[in-house]
């Protein structure tokens, strides 16, 4: 099955039990951040060969072909020159989030997290008794550098960003990242940059890794992954890139928890990096069309405010004034539209009132979901008798 041979809703439902758990027949699940496409055949073949050849034992220092493929991709795509000792394979990006906070924070430290953002990036420092300040982004989803600067205190240890952003899709520009880097350097801070969606940027935008900017190589901890764009969320594999001493400490810590991510997974991920640029190019072009269709359909819906996402695979419309809060919006859409979406409140400040819609799915499925959402929201709009009869807004 290639990316062009798209799965039907029934097949997707069967192959993604978590995404469809507890949902009635006919419901479209766009809540979980997961791709509905098959992973590249090269990844499957590499993993099958690894098993047949007996390559499934401990490889304590990381699978060499994975580290080499990551080094090559980092220099080619991210402009980061890293040696093997500066890369740590992890059990998904989640493992990297935990390790970064665990190694760099002590109780009482302060972290600035740019929000809305992926919940673990906001929540994990708190479990280490570190304090978190959320730096809400501007209305257009880009960094509010004045808010970030104002949040810095003598206890601040790091600033966390997610670029491209989950849930807003914002892709930070080189210019704003340079300004963020200037703040980090001036205050001697680390920057934790989650770049899981690095491959998905639309309208010709380029992904910029903050670690590639002058003075940032030693202070950036960058998280990369495969789970989303290569459609392999259950193969728990990702990697962290940071300065050698930080990686050494992370590796020691991980040895006591998981030892290392699967050898077979690392071999599959190496194939993704070495052989599957074509897959990423195809997916990105395809998703740009899906995004355009979804945004066009929702922006014609009264009461909906939506910005075309610049990257990743989420739309994040604001549904206030149609609902009092996003929890009500999620419940309503599940019941009336039979589409499951994700409430925005969980993504921190700036998320409330929004819902996150995952559009990493065949166009036909997203069109069907968007039609159902639009009809349900028009019904809602008419039922509550909103005075403002205007069409929705693109901002
Ligand atoms: C921004 C971000 N970081 C990390 C993760 C965790 O990813 P993984 O499945 O690779 O552990 C996710 C999953 O949704 C995510 O969206």
C-alpha cells in the first residue's frame, strides 16, 4: 500500500484501535495526533530484513546506520552539524521531552513555555517541581518576544517552543527565532525546541531549526521524530540533538529506564531518513491541498474563526461565540456531526475556545468531516439565534 492508495474509513478504523476506541460506527476520529497514511514501504522492508537477519539485539551506543543517517539529514535539512555523541535515539519524542527536562531542571527552576503547545511540554517541568510560565503567542500564532522577555527571571533556566506548532500549525520565521536566540543568549538560557513536525510546512515556508542559528548549538536541545510524518506512531522512535555532555547525561538516565529504543525501530528510522524524501514531499503537497479544502469549508461557516495553518497537520478554529467553552464544542460535534475533535484548553493559554482538527487523512474523509462539522455548526448558529449572521472569518 502506498500513500496514493488511500485507506477507507473502515480500514483506518480497523488499523487504529486507539484512535477509534469507544467510538460508534460511522464516527470520524480527528482528535488524536496520528497519520491516517501507511508508513513508507522502505521502512517496512528495512525492519523485516533486520528481523530476518537477526539484527534485534542490544545496540547500546545506538544503531550506527541510524546515527549516520541522522547526522546526514541534520546537516542537509536542518543546517546542524552534529557528531554521533551529540545524537541520542529515543523512545519517541516523548522520551526526549522527559529526558531534556529531567537532565536540565532542578526543583525551583523556572521554565518559560510558549503556548498553546503540546501538553507534555507544559506539564513535565511541574512534575520535577520546576515552575512554568506560559508565554502566550500573538494573535497570529507567532512568538510574542516582549511577553517572553518579561517572563525571564533569575531562576529561569530554559524556554520551550514547539516548531511547527502543535496545535496552531505556526511555523516560526528565521527572524523571530533569531530574536528568541538573542534573548536566550543574553540571559544564558537553554531552548528546548520540539520539531516533530519539521517536514510539514506549507506555502513554500522553510523550517528553521533554532540550533542552526549562531550561538545556539550549545544551548539548543532539539527533539525530532518519525511518529507523525512517517505514519509510524506505534514504532516508538525519535531522537534528541544537543551538546555532547547533555546527551551523555540523557543516555545515562535512559539506560536506567528503557536502556534504548528498539534496534529494529532504529533500522526502520534510518531507512526513512535515507530513502524516503519522496514520501515526505508527496505527503506535504497532498496535505497542503487537504488543508486548503478544510480551511475554505470551515471559513464559510458562521461563527467560526480560522487561520490557515502554516505547518503540521492541525486546524485550530475558534468556535466561541457558538459555544461557552471548547469542551461543549467537542461534545456537540461528536453528537451532531459524528466527528471527534480535540478541545483546545489542554494546550495551555490561548487554547481555550478552540478545537484541534487533525487533517492527516485522505481528502475524501476530511471533506466528509468538514461537511458534517459545517452543517452542525450552522444548525448551532441558527439555534442559538446569533445576531451576527456574517460568514466565518479567516484571520
Ligand atoms: C509536538 C509533539 N511532541 C511530542 C509528541 C510525542 O510524540 P511521540 O509519539 O514521538 O513520542 C507529540 C505527539 O503528539 C507531539 O505532537
